[in-house]
């Protein structure tokens, strides 16, 4: 029977002594981790704990929110997330339009509140929604222009009858060669090409591209709200 090597005995004893010493030096919060003492939850007591505290909004000693996140207003956090102030988006486009108009009226000392009609503006915005999202537009190319049959039923048809002819009138006032005629279930638009509005452009714009031309909607919205312009 061979004798147990004395070198092996010494090595085992030294390792056992080192382990006991390490546990004796560790704080009561937990055992030793790869980067230092382990926290109560088993995470490393240094970098891991610091990261956890920062995610919970707790800054390490000597570190401010501004230095870690580039400032509280408009800064960028450690993970690329921007810290913003008060929200500005209204959440719905018609709501935002009416909100803007009301703010303009409130800041204008000349506003005659006895004539203001926000309900009329709301109805017009409903018309815009019906025509933009629900109307059917069938386009036909002509030799020197484009013809569009805009149709719908119910509330959509009512909006088409109010909005489309009125917009064609506005187009003519700014130099477009355009006309409209009634259909049983909608309105037909005919726009002829010109130097300013070549055929290729008319085909590319299509119904909604033509409807947004002119930029008259915004001032008309304010006039409607003031009671100075009939709803169309």
C-alpha cells in the first residue's frame, strides 16, 4: 500500500484554509462573487448591483442623474432611451386641429365668442375623414387630363357632395383647369393638363393629391370656427 503523497496533503490543506479565510472576510450580506461580495439576492455586489440600482433610479454615490443620463431634459439614458418632459402629441388628428384653433381663438383679444362655432368645425373634420378614408375614387386618364369619379353612400356621400365641388372651385381660383359634376352617388372631377399642371403630375397626384392642393384648408378651419365661413 503506497503512502499518501505529502505534497498533495499540503496543497489540500492550503486550499481549505484559503476558503475558510475568504468566508471569514466576506460581509454578512452573502458569499463571495466573481467581482466581490454577493448581494442578498445572489447578484454580484459591485457592477451588477450598481446596474440594478440605476435601473431603479438610484444613483451610486458621487454620481448624479445628469452625468449618467446626459441631463433630465432631452438627455439620452444608458440604453439610448430619451428622457422627455411633458407630452405634446394630442393623440388624434381632429382633436389636435380643434385644440390648435381653440388656442388661437383664446389668445386673440378680438375673438367674438358669440359667433364662435367649434361644432361646425368638428362636422367639417368628420367630412374630411369620410372623404379621405372612405370614399371610392376611380380615376380615368384622358388625352389631356384626368377624370375621377368619387363615390360613396350614407355619411360618406354627404361629405363628398359638400367637399369635392367646393374644392374644385378653389382649384379654379388658383389657376387649375378643373370642373365638377354631380353623379347619383357622388361627384365627378375633371382636371385638364396645363404647363403648370402637366398630365404626368396629375396622374401621379390622383384624387387625394389633387384634394390637398392649394393650402386653403387651414385658414378655412379658423374662419369656420369664428363663424365667418360656411361649412363645405
